[in-house]
């Protein structure tokens, strides 16, 4: 049975449920992307959503480390047929479901046909209800980043007030827009002093991007520089759990509400299986002409 027929057959057995898929990316490392992914996911879970966080950094996985979790199997083991996707899921704070990746795994675009079909089957057979899937992608413009961001409905690009961060963020957005048709990006300013600085950083990036690219850069918000966030990272806990009244935690709570306001996709194109089909097919270049 082909992978399309296989996934379609599974959907007949279980009606598709719309799932909000959000990819978190950054042009370079060191801007706090994984911290944003972890805290945004946890804050959405605290609001009552069924949230799954997928560690999409297939080369340098670290979501499990940030949360102090001990995986016994991971996404690589699923692709090898050693365990099911359900068996990889770790329970994090506030009911957050975490799918760990493994360090050193080849990029999504390099998976072979059997692994592609296995990934679709794994997500199709997932028994747990999910409202939101957040993907913590690798930093930069690796093939896996392109695949994840194209397949997601919303892309958050994390930046900070640093020339290298802005330059690399622009490079990422340029590739996503010019080569892969991504027309809208949510920009989140991290580790800034206040709203004024955050909007200035966003405006610097927006001015250049919208001048040379056919893309809209929405200002999602900001997370302030906060010592409590650093303490939470050292404790291997989300700041929204460890220090819920801190400035960073309150910022993440607001960002979660904004993300929830984006709403769920409507119709079959919003189900989780279709997301994975788009992911693996774009990874192998088979749907280059299909708009996301």
C-alpha cells in the first residue's frame, strides 16, 4: 500500500480533527528559540489545551534536557520501527506532551521512502487528542527547518537585538518566502528590555524584509530580559511553571493567548496527518508546486 493510500485509509477509520501547528524558528542559535518553544507550549497547556511539543532539531535535540526529562525512546527509534510514537511521548509540566528527537539524526529531507511512510503512519495512529502541535526547529536554514516551517500553519521567528540575529533572521525569511512560498511570519523579540526596544527591533527587520520580499512580518510580541528565566533554565523548568509571576512568565502567558487567537484551520487540510504528509513530501521535493 502506498503512503498516500495508507494515510487516507487511517483517516477513514478516525475522523480528522483540526490541529493548530506552529513552527518556532530562528536565523541563528543563541536567541532563546527552544526556551520560547518550551514556555509557549507550557503556557498553552496551562490554559487547558492539549499541547504536543515536537523537538524538531534533529541534529542537536535539547527540549528533553531543558525540561529535565529522561527519554527511553525517541523519534529516530520510531522511524527505525523500534517503538511507536505513543511510546516516545514524555509528560511534561501542565500535561504538556513532548516528543524527543535524537542528536545526530539526519535531516528530514534525507529520510528514505520507508521512513517517510513510517512517520506518516506513526502520526496517523497517534491515539491521544491534540489541539496544538508546536515544533521547535533547528536554528538556521537546514532542510528540516524548511520542511517543518512550510508544513506548519504559523511560523514564529525568534529574534533579539543583535545585528547577527537580524541578518540571519532575514536570510531565513528570504529563503522561506522566495524559494518556498511562505507569505506570513510572526516575529517574536526575545531578551529585550521593553516594548519600545522590541518594536524597534521588529521594525528594523520588517522594513528590510517587506521592501525586498513579498512577505508580511507580524509583531507577535516580546519576552523581556529576566533573571528569573535564567534561574528557571538552570532548574530545568519552564519559567511559567517555576516563577509564574515573573515578567517573562507573564509575557509567555500573553503570547499563548495571542497564538490561540490565530484559531484552528478549517476542513481536512487542518488535520495532523495532512501536516505530516506535507512535511515528508516537501522534504523529498514531491509537492514543490502546492501552496501551504
